[in-house]
């Protein structure tokens, strides 16, 4: 092996890397960005679970019980309601993951334990299991430790009846992980396929030289963009129907909500994902850059969208980043329709934001695209 020839090849390769500035920047910046994003977003401990409270007793004892849940750090009882309907609405909307119902006759000094109901949103089994175990633990600790110690100091020689904490898991009573994972995978798989397919669409034209043929035609930029988009819309929606059918008939995931609403919103999400791919394709000059751009988009969405880790556990700044991904809202829609069976009124915020993001991405892609060679 000639050391001079080897040195010449190494030098040439570094020159090419230096000239490909987008790839060089991505390769240097991406590891740092990913480390900070995932370092703060990947949380295995579930704390500060949003909780709604229906306090029908409104006594010092009931307030002490609520304070015990708050002091445990497992729950954030920040939502107070006056009726069951509002409480169930908060659970359905996903604003809270747990709900505490304290009856009007709540007291620790009765002959029989007072029944207190803790309702859990079972659509996310990881959070639900933590809420169940920690919820029971807080009630037992409050009843057996704090009150008994207080009575002992006062010289009381009988033990209070305590709390009869009853739990009820909504939407996914068996805490089946597949019921949570499969709807999420449905959105994740569709996003990955559509973005990867379209990210190479325009770049392929540039590298093959066929873009020159399109330049001399009277086709306008918007027409070319839409024309290239429609075939991928058809392919993407066919894939969506196929994956949805497999979810129902192979994995036996029941669709508890409106199937037609799910099909319409699935089409909406595919448009959003294709717009991301087309936007990447208009920016990238080579298929390598397109692949890097797709990877830079796909990996954060897996971690930050709520597919694996609850978004409630992420810092506010990280959640703000996840708010720009259409998948974040589509996962809520999928799990809301498939698991909870809720309607469009409850999902209106997610539907509106996802649609706006899709429109903005499409407009950005059309404006970014120019029917010319760079």
C-alpha cells in the first residue's frame, strides 16, 4: 500500500466532506441535539400525573387527603370539578390521567371505611400502573400513618376506620399494552413510510437529470408538486388501510369510536407527512442529504410525540418542540378514537392543529420548490 496514494485519497475525501456543508453540519450538530433532546425526554419514572378532583365533602379531612396526593409528587391535583360529567370529560380529553372522587360523607372516624373512588385513564398502561399503585399507597399512608399518629398524640385509644380506596380503570381495564402500542404504531409506521418515500421524490429527479426535461415543459411549479404528491397520497392511504386492517383482524384491536372519522383523519395525517417529505426533498440536493433530513425528522418524533414516553413527564421546552410534529396530535386522535371511542368534538383541538400544520407545510414546500436546477 502506497502511503502517498492513500494520503491523496484521504485528502480528497475530506475536501468532498467539507464541500458538502449540509451533511457536515448535520453530522456534527445532530449528536449534540439528540443527546439533549432524548436526555430530557426519555423518562422512565412517571411523576406529576395530572389529576382531577371531585370533592363532594369539602371538609378539612378531604382537603388533607387531596394535599397528601399532591405532596406525594406522583399526582398533580390541579383540576377541580363540581360534577361527574366534567370529570369524565377531562379524562376523555386526556387532560388528566387520574381522577379522585371524594363522597359527601367522607370521614375517617366512622364505624365503616369511607369509600373513595380513584379513576384511572388506562389508555396508557405505563402511566396507569403507576397511578394505580401510587394512588393506593398514598391513601393507605394517609389513613394509617398520618391520622393514627395524630390520634395517638391526642390520647385517642381507638383506631379510625380508614379509607376504602376503590379503583376503576377506564378505556383499557386490563391494561393491555397492545391496545396502547398498536394505535401508536399505526401512526408511526405511516409517518415513516410517507416521509421516506417523498423525501427522495425531487432529489431523484435532480440526480438522474430528468429535472432538466421538466424545466423545458410548460408545467408550473405547483402543478409539478401536486402531480408528484398525488401518487404518494394514493400509496400512503392504501398502506394506511392495510395497516389498520392488520391491527383489527390480526392483533384484534377493537375500534371503539367512529371508523369513518378515523379514515378521514388518517387521510389528513398522510397529507401532513407527505408535506414533510416533500419539504425535505426541496431542501436536499442529494439523496444522502434527503436521507439525513428524514432521519433528523423521524427519530425525534418517535421519542417526543408520546409514542413511548408520556409527554406530561417531559420538560416544558421539550414539549414545545414536540408540538410542531403532526404525529403528536395524530397519536392522541388514534388512541382517542380506537381506545376511548371519543368523537370529533373532544378531538377538535388536535384535528385543527394537525390540519393547520399540514397546510403550513404544504405551502412552505410549494414556495420552497423552484422548477429549476440549483
